[in-house]
């Protein structure tokens, strides 16, 4: 009865022709993308190729316009990393065996380093002069959960680098995984390479090295660093780390509908990638369960919505041009949408707005979230026109919420982000098509038509509001009590610094004069080479503190003062 009521309501409110035509296509698209045969649509896989071929065919069938790149805009990404057989370690006269005696850490730098050994106990401070130009040896005696150990190793390695160390060797008193004393070598979406080699060694190999110096593992824990390093003397260490990288191609899939009154563009987008088979470090909330993550809501539902709207506007010509873009590699750090905005098939200054659909298939109690409302001064009053039955809208301001609209917001383009909320099946193998609320999707689709009709109307003007809140989460954990007010390059695309993908108006970075495309290279004269350095630096400050920040801009280093 409830389904019948909703269908009648949609028919009365929006018109039965529009409803019947679009929901059939949406259901077909969603159920195909969320089928097991696509194996979770991880970028660069066969399932990814099947998804792209299917979506491009749908655009072709509805006579969607082709951009200069066709329907697919290709780009490459690293999907896996393995240890090359040239990787080697020798400590003194002891030649270590890979996987038994030693294992490089996945975020290690790839380099060959020859230097003497310095023992630093359970870690070292940035001021340890004795570590300069040495392989620092650390024996971890207290380890917490796996995530805290990962963070501890990163911070330890950054401190060693800051102290001038040439590399880091470490062993652990406690096993770092359920199957080994080593932290597992597992490449994942959040890995950024550090600029120092990091190698973990086994307790047995460590004992083999120190026993010839009249030391034991117990003495390493109990004796002073001065006594231990005096007994060790000059121990030469030669370490070589080399990885093999699996680079695959994926693509954004896009088409357009030409407007009949204006040469402006409105972009309608959604990401189509998901987590594949899940597993450890994939982003799955059930990391110990290796199973297809179909991602029906996340984000086959968003793709279905974009396809429904593309079909509608192909039949009902908009006033302005409309681009319908399906992004790859969102789960890897918004890589697809970043690639699109950096390689636009039309002038950036002609983009009036971007509307993003991410997880719109689980409408509950007729309530939906729309974020990004503060990115244009006119959005709130426009959306309030429909903030009643049949859908209640929870309006949020920030444009940098963690999905593809953030890449457009960083370019000072007004954005909106539609989302029906998180649920227990999010990022698990249970996010399946049978749980989708198709009647809810009908309501959202028709609301979207009303919104897009307004946005494509050349008489309706939008003014971007730089004072928008929301700093993108770096997905790294942290303990930071302050924020800079920027969108960091979490994917590590920029090297030798932290790329600034966007700046929040009115935030500390904006007030200090930091700009989009700047590269942060130091905070208070301490090196920033990547997102790990950035988070460690910010973790040292409190609200109200002032710091100097060095940024690289157009090849020059500029120093600014930031107050948190």
C-alpha cells in the first residue's frame, strides 16, 4: 500500500510519463552495475571495463553527445605494489633473507642506502644528532592496535628523517599482524610513499646481529643508548628497496546534451567505482571478509540517477549545456573527478554548477541530505522551494564533503551533493540491489529535474561563495586539534610537498594567502613532503597558535604566517 501511495504521489506531483520512463532505466543500470559478475567495479579490473562498456553503450543508445575523447576519458593509476627481487639487506656480515629476516614497509622510499647503524631504542626525537646519516635501528616494545602501530611507524620514520637519518630499521617485541611478526605488505588506497627507506626486521635476525656484540634483546630494552651504541660500534648496513608497480588504465565515462539558449554548462555527476572484493586495507568495513562488494547504493544508485537524468534531458532539451559524467577511482581519493577538472572538454569559466549524486538509493522516512548549499548564495532559497513533501531536505553548507563535488568546489564552482545517508551495509558485501528504495529514487529524480531546470535557466544566476566550510578528511587518523582550512592532495599526486587542491574561504590558509595549486613544503621550518608529514606537523599545534608555512608557487618558495 505504501509503494502504491508513493507511486500515485509522484504521478500527481511530477507527471506519470517522466516517472515511468526514467525509473525503468535506473533500475536496469543499478542492477547491472551491482551484479556479482562486475566483481565490485574496482578500477583497472575486468569489472571496471564491463561497467565502462555498459555505461558508454547507454549514452550511445540515447544519442548522448560525444566529447573530444569520445565517451571514455582514460587515465592511469597504481592498483597494486609488490616487492622486487632486487630488494636486499645486509647488516654487518649478516645477509638477511627477504620475507623471513626482513620486509620493507609498503610506504618506504625506493632507494639503495649504505650507512652505519645507530640504535635509537623505542624511537627518537627530531633533535637526535647522533642519528644523522645513519640507519636508525628501533626496537618497538609497546605496540597498540594495528592502526596505532601504522601511525607510530610513520611518525617514527618522519622523526628519523627530520633528524637526518638515512634510513629506518625496526623490530617489534610483539607481533604486528595475526599471522606474522611483520606488519603485512599490503598496498591500499591510502598509501603515500615516504621519502626515507623503512625496513622491518625479525627478532631472530636482530638477535643474530647484536649477539656478536655481547648484547641481547633484553639488554636492548634495559641498557642505556650510550652503552648499547658503544658496544655496537660501527656496523655497516646496506639496504636496497625496489618495488614493482601494477599500473592499470581506467576511465571516466561522459556524454553531453546541448542547451538551446546558453553556452554555459551544468555538470551532473556520480562515481561508479567501488571496492572490488574488499579485504584488508580496501576501505571495507568487514576487512577480514573477502567477498564481492557490489556497491548497489555506493554508488550504482548515483550512476542510475545520472543516467535517468541524461535520458530525460535528451528528450526535454535544457536551456544550457549539460555534461553527465561518471567518475572512476573516487574511492582512491577522487582521482577521476580531479582528472576531469584538470582536463576539461569545455572552458572551466563556463561551468555554472556541479551536482553530485553519491549514495541516493536508501531514502528513509522521506529525508535526504544535500550538502554544498553554502557554495552559492542562491542555493538555500532555491532548495527551500522543495523542502517539504514528498521529501524533507537536510541542507548542509560545506562543499568539500568527501565525494567528487569537492574537486569542482576546489575550482570555485558552486556544488551540491545529494546523499540519503549511511547505513549498516555501507562498504560491506551486503550493499545489494534488493535493498534499494526505487520509489525513493523516483522522488529524488523528479526533485532533481526541478532543481536542474532552474540551474540551466540562463536567467538564474549563481554567485560562488568562498566562505564555505568543510576541510576534506585526510583518511589518515590523527589527533589533530587544528585545521588549516584546505583540501589536501590525499592521493599524493604532487611530489616533494603537499599539494593544495582547494582552500576554504575564511579559514586559516585563506587568511594567510595560501592558494589552490600551492605546494606546502614546510611548517615552522620542518619539512612537509606528503600528507603524513602535514598531519604530524599540525598535530603539534593548538587553536590560537601561529606558525610559518613555506609554500612552493610557480617555482618560488613563499613564506606566510598562519594562525589556527
